[in-house]
């Protein structure tokens, strides 16, 4: 607004409208002068994410949205209900360059970064569809993409989401998850007061190198050093996500190594039994194996929680819905063109 010669407060007025659930047209901005509204209508427009599909799991209440962006790219957003509150998992990139071996998005490669409004827009669209009274309480950057590889836009989207004029989320309710871009972890803590989750998944560099190529650049020692230097908000802990892969990472030695790695870091461990994905090489562990590993960690004094693999019937693992939409569209195109 200032670059248009308008007072700064006009920008705040417009911002508030843009992030009001249900806002659809610049004609609705009735508290701006007519001339300004006319210019806005001429030079701008309101873009809402287009919902391609909403799929609800029949096994649990997980719900997944596929959104199409203006350039035709499709991203996914997943709502994970809890006992008293829901968590929304948002995407930060179209595709991902990190190439984690257990992840479908990783196998698709990187397309582009999402803009701040495309990231925050996922939350707005879901709130619009659920109604404000059912808005998700927690937000996690754990969908498609590596958030710290899109650092500026992710930070900007958090500022929108947490703004009193925007969706007014407490930063305590926002967690950024990373595969381990060590220098950016420290930068994130210095920049903004949010929670941090690390996709750890292995206790040796040799296995982590194999699972997550980022580990060759920032091996476990460097990653843990960054976690120790992360400015953790008061009374918060770093969440370590640990996918339990049958026969690979849940031995007694793994528990010992994990304890050494996390020594001195306020932490909690989420154990996620691997959800079998067609076409990938890993196997799901038995319930017993996961429970045994959890016990080893609890005996060492850790908080270790088993997180169920959600939405198995709706392809809920990272990036899978996206691949399904793309596959389906390819099929439709193939059948119409051929
Ligand atoms: S797990 Fe996350 S960081 Fe790794 S490839 Fe998948 S989307 Fe990217």
C-alpha cells in the first residue's frame, strides 16, 4: 500500500481481509476507499487454492486434501485428528530435492518452492472447509518438501499464520520438521520462535547415508551439534521422528546409540512404524518389534511415543497422494489423447 502512496494502515486492513476465512472477492473490502478498491480490482485478484480432492480415511479420521496451484502443480495437506485437537500437516515445496529413500515425494524430485501465501493458503483453505470452530490446533511443516530448503518463504508463512491480523496461530503450536539441513536449523531458531522436529530414522551414519542423502553433507555429529545450538523456546523439546524399518534400525545397539546421540538435548521420540509403500524396498515392522524398541528407550529415560501410521487406506504417507493425483491425471490424459 505504501508503494502505491497509501497509508501503511491500509495494508494492514487489506491483509486482514485476505486472511479472513471465506474472503473471496476484492469487492468485499468495504472499509477501503472506493478509488483504492477500483485500483485493487484492476491490478489484483484473490486467488484461493483449488481443491482437487478431499479423501477421508475409513480406518481413522485422517483427511487429505490435494490442492492445485495456479501453475497446475498439485500439493497435499493432511489433517491428523487427535483425542482433543487436530494437527494439520502442510507442504512447503512441490516435490523435494532431498531424495529420502523411504519417501515417495523424494523419488519424484524437486519442482519448485511454494510461496508464503501458497503455504499459509493451505491452512486457510482447510479452515474454510472445516469451519473456524473446527480449525486444527497444531500446524506442522511435514508435508511435501524440505521446509528449510525454502527458508525465507517458510519463515514468511509462519509470520502470516501467527499474525494477529492473519490466522493468529500461537508459534508454540507450529513445528518445522527437517531432514537435517544443519546450518539452517540454527538460523531458524535465531529467526523465529517455533518448535523443531528432526527426521532422524537412523543411529549410524552408514544407515542414515543410505536412507537420507542429506546425511552425507551433514552427518549425525553435525546434525546433533546444530540441535544443541537450536534456540529452543522455553519448556519445549525437540521432537525426533524415527520411522521403524523392519530389521534395520530397532536393535538394542540402536537404542544405545540413540541415547548417546540425544544426550543433553531436551527431546521426545516419535516412533513411526513404517507404512509399506508399493515400489519401495522397506518392510513394516511387527507390533512386537516396535513395542520392544519403545521399551528399550523408555528404560533409558526417554519419552518415546508410538505414532500410528495414519490413513493407510488413503495413501497417507508423505507425498503419496500427490503421486496418485499425478498418476490419475496421466491416466486420464493418456486415455483421452490415445
Ligand atoms: S521425507 Fe521430507 S525431506 Fe525427505 S524426501 Fe520426503 S519430503 Fe523430502
